[in-house]
């Protein structure tokens, strides 16, 4: 799929992110030139998503630039029988930017549900973690908050 010169051009045009304009797909089509329009850009990106070449298209905000100086990955040991129903509820909270399930690595790592929280203060983030723990109720056997100490560069697909 990535051997196609047209697909490679699209990936190159989007690998640093979509342009921050009102119509980003139209801007990508314009940058790609003749033979591209917004509909084709969307269709090709959709095909790459469906094929698993691209996992997702999303916004990656710079939390520090928008005032969130404290960021923590909240981790929870949630009963397996309840994680499928509780995980989406945690992910829907307005202060959780991403939430996912990961395997435990016993005996050292009992946590199976992860939720990224952001706040203006450490105390604000800890309050968010407590809200999640309360939502999980007795299904949550343990939890912790792992605060960020550095900003890691996030990159997507490169060709």
C-alpha cells in the first residue's frame, strides 16, 4: 500500500500533522496539487485507517501551552469482569484525554486501566484521579497517579 507514490505523497503531506486551518483536508489537497481534492484526501485517509496503516487521526494538544502544567497517567487495578463496562465511562470524562486497557504484569504491575489526566495543579489532577476511583467503585482494587516529568515528542507514520 505504501509503495504507491500517491499514498506516499499523502503520508508525507500529513505526517507532521494536519494544517491548523478551518478546512485542513482541503489545504492538504491544495498542497498535494493536481489530481487531489478534499474528498479524495478524506477517502484515501479513510482507506489507510481501514487497512490499519494509520491507527487514528486525532488532535495532540500541547497541554503545557494551554495551561495544563500537571499531567498524570492514572492507573487502576479494575476487576476484569467490569473493565469493559467501566472503561468507556472513564474515557468519557471531560478531563480524560485518553483511556485504554493494558495487560497486567503480576506481581509487580497489577494495573489494567489507564487514563491520562491534565490539570493546572497537582492537586487538581489528584482530584480527577479520585473522581475516577469513585466512578469505578468497588471494582477498583488499587490505583496510582504517575506524573509526567518530561514532554515526549509524539510522531506518527513516516515515509
